[in-house]
C-alpha cells in the first residue's frame, strides 16, 4: 500500500476508500482458442498493478497514472471511448459497464501504478480493468460475485471497447493462486487451479522489443479465417457444434485455402494440448509438458503463422539447454498475440545466467535490446 497510497493522498488530499492489487499474466497454452470454446492455460506473475479510489463530491472522474505521469479529467457525460484517452478508456469502460448493470457509480478519484512491463503483452490493460472493477464493487456493489464481475468486465470489453472478451485474462486475474497455473474453460466460463512446482527451475519472460504495429489486425484476420472455415464445414449436419471437436479429416470435405486449413488444424490441436498439459502437470511428467509447449510454438510458427524470426531465435536459444535423455522441464514458446512481444522459457535455474548472456547476440543480430524478467506464479487480484 505504501507504494501508492501516499501519492493518492498528495494528489487528491484524501485517503483512498479502496485499494486494489492485480497481477500481470502470461498464457502458457491455448490463448487463441477462446473463440472456438477451447481452454487456455495461464499464469499470474509477481508483477502488479495497484489502484486507489476515493469518492468525490461531484459526478466527475479524475485519473492519475503515476507510472506514466499523466492525468485525465472526465465528466460523467463523457465516459464513452475516445482514442485520445488511451489507457483511461479501460477505466471508463468498466464504469460504464457497472452503470449498464444498474449500479449508481458517482464521481471518483483514481490513482494507478503499474509494475507490469509495458507493451510486452503481459496483461496491463485487463489488469487495470479488473482493479477498477474490484474497487467499484467495494464502493457500489459489495454483494457482487466474481462470476457476475466477469460478466461486467466482458461487457466492458465487448460493448464499450469493441474488443475480445479476454475471459482468460480476467479469470486468471480473479482466481489465480500462488504456485499454481489457471485453466480457463471458455465454454463453462470457469477457472481451475493446478499446482505448478518450480523446484530447481526458473520461468523467464523475454521481451523481444519489436514494434507490433499490425499484430492485432493480423491476429484478428486469422481468427476470422478460422471462423469462416468452420461455418463452411458445419453445413454438414453431422459436424460437431464445438469447433474444437472437429477432426482434421472433416476439413477435407470443404475447399479452403491451405493456409487457412493449417490455421484451423492449429486451433484443433492446441485445444487438445491444454488438457494434455494439465494431465502431464498432475502426473509430474515434466518431459511431456515440455514437449507439448515446444510443439505449440512450432504450431504458432508453422501453422498459425504469428511468430517471427526474433521470437524463433529466442525460443531456439532456450531450447539449447535441452539435454538428451533428460526428463527436465525445459521449454519455450511465444505468448500472446505474436509478431513480437514475449517468449516464456522454463529453464533449470543453473542455466538462466548463460541464457541471459546469449541475449547479447540478439541485439547484435536484430538491432533491438531485449528485456527479461524472472517471474513466479502469483496470487490473484484482491482489495488490500
């Protein structure tokens, strides 16, 4: 609390009435299967976003980002999305979603501090939304369940920000537990926790630092291609209602471009891989888990086609630590939208420094200085 509360008091002259803390996250597997009702395996990390809120005597909203040193003043009549409001749109969307649900949100002062690495695809925007929602729940809707909170947050994303529901991001933030990973079931809208033992191992996130100007558009195109392909296939009445239940031979019944066929196959295989990975974790089979993760990156590279040479280079460097006849958990994969952003690697702790030394070659080859973060599976969002 001492990281942010004094700044809120200095900015507004009053004590916060709610203080929220929300972890960042990365996805281990399955983050692109949500539209097909697949599962996603995610992990909250020990980098956090903090948010303080206090009530005002009027109907206006003031927002202070301590991280960005930016301030926004917003009237109650101006809560709709505006491109120039950038990060503040996340807060506005959640406020509007609470109002849409019948909660009388009044004027508020916000202070925000994020330790989650920016522009790395580690969930900062959704962490801000979850933090806002938890604070508003405390002040205006104390009996609201986490399940109802999920609906409000998805409404904020889809209706007010015109983006994807980001269900796995939200459920990971709300339900994460220290030392565990989170499996999101997109069909049931539920989250299950599984222990993720790391004795002798380290998770390292490596930010490629590549500008991702078209990543969102390119990913959207791929998802839309998969949806359109499924619409063609399901004209056959015998085809499963759930896209992830398709078999690869079912795709042979329709004429679709080979690139689209590869992408649909990736979605089918990735959906199966999440449950296989959970099964491997529960059995303590590190080797099988590693193979699943490494194959997933190959699929993202060769079938879904959202990797790039820089990410592939980072993955290859991490996998140089795989030893023949070893059953250790050593794996690496891009995480998130691709076309840049981060890889995650799980290495033996004794190999991490050598991996970091290899990153010096990355800057020489590609011209970008990568950033890296050692992370641990964290607990979920809470009011403190």
